[in-house]
C-alpha cells in the first residue's frame, strides 16, 4: 500500500506524500523523503521518517501542517515540513519567544 516514490508522479490509484526536512535538518542525509500511498490507506501505514537536525538546532517532533490522525485515510497528496528550531537565539524585545527562556549575564562589580 505504501511504496518509495520514484519518478515525477505517483502511479495510477496512488497519491504522493512528501516529508521535507526544512532548512536546518536532513532526512536520511537528504532534503526530503517521499512515498506513494494507495488511496484509502490509513496514515498509520506511512512510515514517518526520522529527522536529524544540524548542530545548534533541534527537531521539535512536529510537522507543518500537522500530520493527520493515524486512522485517517490518505486520499490526497500532501507535503509535510519538519519544524526545526535554533537552540540559542539573540534576545530581542521584552520577552523570550515561545519555547525559549531568557538568560542574562551581568558583569560583576570588579569586571
């Protein structure tokens, strides 16, 4: 029901599901991984690939758009992109962005 994608289009009766690693990650040392899925197959039969984030980044475990429920039938092609965040960012504004904490280093009196 699920085969590795080859060529430019899914075979008759199949739809293509593509997983993109995004800018700061890879999937099996590649930018993406695609499968051709027989229409009506449950999403649970699709092997969601592992994402390896580059140094300084972390895969959040989520995809955009969000992956469908495992019991959802796959009837249309779709592309999902891994959500990867930078581990350390420069602080701007009054509050740390969602998912981050602010750490401030102050010079001591004898610095």
